[in-house]
C-alpha cells in the first residue's frame, strides 16, 4: 500500500528530530568538557606561585 504524504512527513520529521537531538547532545557534551578543562587549567595557573 502507498504511504500517505502526511505519514511520510511524520516519519521524516521524527527522523530529523532524532538526529538533531543526538548531534546536540554530542556537541554540548564536547563543549562542556572543553569549558571545564579550560576552567581547571585556569584554576591551576592561578594557584601556581608567581615565577620571578
């Protein structure tokens, strides 16, 4: 049986939504990791005694 345009749109919308959500999660995880690492490095440097 033929698939209706409405059903096809629903399938495509759901697939795109899933991909966008996955990519967003992965990207945000990477960004958060980078920000945390940079913050830790900044804290480490601020705790080091000044070099003369």
